[in-house]
């Protein structure tokens, strides 16, 4: 077994807020003693604009003019040059999550065009005859929970073939009527999204119902969106309901959809 390098963050979910202390241990494991030229740990946070192959013509000029924005970058020397004994060696570390100047510690976000990422990188430098070791670990930054009373904003919806958008073969769709409601379109990111869906009538047998949550930022969205799927077994319609207002955007909440007492009229 060779020498291995690992980073273990104290919190299992790796979620932190601005102002908190990021802590953990760096673990060096080796069957024999290891000579090294020092061990350093770097905490880095960046905002990157990512170019999609579908939008090269639209964003290419803008993409080429924007460089990655560095939110935070801190490096500490954990161990000076020396030797680690055989077995496992753990080196504790602590990083305060503070930014300098007027910079903002944005939430972690992995999107189509924008990527906000925070990482820890440990480097163990070795002699010319041995390869340097590097280990990278991502941690998550969430905004500080908002204080104050949360006010639900329920909404009802109705889905019929006539309400579908971007459908070319509308005449081929079976007749159906779906009603339901969302308990609130103003959601707390750490709480489940709940509501009710009732299939009142359907000319075709219902094989499955798909619910899709779309997270969109600073973009206009339509109240209802549907997708039609064709397969050898027949045709199915999937529904996507939006928009939603999250108190802490950029994260995917745990979803829970209450199963209602539905009325089925399928043949």
C-alpha cells in the first residue's frame, strides 16, 4: 500500500454558514514512514461562468471577457518539512469563513451557466523521486437562515389538454382533467414542498405521473409546464409546476408530495 492523503470535515453534511468555523482533520496513511517537504491546506471559493454547447453563439463574447471571480482564498502551512511515521497520522485544522472587503460569501450553486463552489485542497510536497500528493474536498455554503414569520401563499391549479403549451398534436391527446394545489409558492428551503394532485377524469389509463421541480433564477417562468413522452407502451404527460420563491435559493430541498384520495376514471 502506498501513501494516501484524505480530508475529513467535521460536519457530516459539510454545510456551513458565513462566520462559522470550518474544521476537520487531514489524514495521512502509509505502511512505511514518509519523508515530505511540507503539508499545506488551501480554502478557495470561486464563481465561474460555464459555457454550454447550446449557447456558444449567444454567450461566447461575454464568456471570453469574464474571468473566474475569487470569493475567498486562504492557505495555511499545516506541517513543516519532515517525516511522518508509518500508520495513520491525523492533523486537525480550522478555517474561519470570513471574506475580506466588500466581497460576499455566496451560496454554493451548481447551475447550467453559473457555478459557485467552495473547496479545500491539501498538498503534500515530496522529493523529486516521489510524486506530490493532492486531495480536494468540496464543502457547502448556505446563507444564514432568515428570521421572521413565514407566510404561506397557497395556489390552486387545473390541468386539461387545452392548458398545455407547445403541443403540436393536441388532437391526439386523450381527454383528462387534473386538479390540485400547492400549499405555498413561498417556500423555506429546508422544509418539504407539499401539495395535492387529483386526477378527476382520464380517457386513457394512467401508467405514471411525473412531478418535476425546476429551480430558476432571475428568469421569467410559466405557471405550468408539461412534457409529453412517447414509448412503445403509449403516451404519458408529465407536469412541472412553477414558479417558486425560496427563502434560500441555490439548494435542492427535500421533496414530499402528499398522496391525495384521487378520483380515477380510466378505461
